[in-house]
């Protein structure tokens, strides 16, 4: 069982030799193909342009770069406008102060208390809400444009993840700011006290 004849051992050795020879031939062919694919290099270290494939690869590399500065700036502007819509900003403060002054000048001392409250406090509150709503709407529109822009751009262009994140933050702040502005303007949130 465990013994082999000389003929059997010689046949196995011949088969192994044939297989080893095939492996060497495959290795020689692979090395030859690898040498043929090497790109010549000039003294400066740049690959010599052989036309066709290399220039196509350069165009593909340029297209696959992340979308640039404009979308990033738009995303940051969207988030900043959303923050301004929540905090009011100086434009809303100036508009409210102006409306207070106009209410004081136009309201006669003989006017009813409800009319005085509306002119001196209600109208400025609504002016602040109006300006906050405009900033929120601007933040919302800017964020949506930044998020939608890659769909209308060059196919295959990748948008950086941080741009999407900041744009989504701007859209979210814009929606919250717009909701709060509507609630303030309609006196659903912190409405004026009754004059009775």
C-alpha cells in the first residue's frame, strides 16, 4: 500500500516537472507584459504624454474632485442666515426701534390703550418678526440651492460631505426661523396683552 514502484515515482516527478515548467513560462510572460506597460519617464520626473489614455485619465481625475468653494461658501452663508433669523440681527432691532418711534409720534395721547399698545409695542414686534422671517427664508432658499446644485452640475462630481452637513444645518435653521417668525407675526407666540 505504502510502496511505489520506480515507474510510478518517475511519472509523478515528470508531472511535477511539467507543472513547474508551465509556471515558469507563465511568470516569464507576466514579467514581459509588465515591462511593456512601463511608461517612460523624462529627467524631470514627469510621465511622457503618449496621448489617448493618459489625457483621458487626467480629465477623469479633474471631474472627480470635490465641488468647490462656491458651494462651501453658500452652505456657510445659509447657516449664518439661519442663525441671524433666530437671533434677530441688527436690522430687525433697527426696524423695531423705528416702528416704536413712528408709533409714538402718530399715536395721540387721547387714543385708546389698546391702540397705544399696538402702535408702540405690537407693530415693532411684527417688524422684528418680518425681518427674521426674511432672513429665515433666505437661509432656506440658499441651503436648498446648495443641496440641489450637484444634481444640475457635471455628472460624477462629488460634493464634500461637510458642505452637505452645513447646508442641511442652514435649511434646518431656516425652517425653524421661518416657523418662529410666522408665530411671532400672528401673535401666536408671545402675543400682546389685552388692554382690558
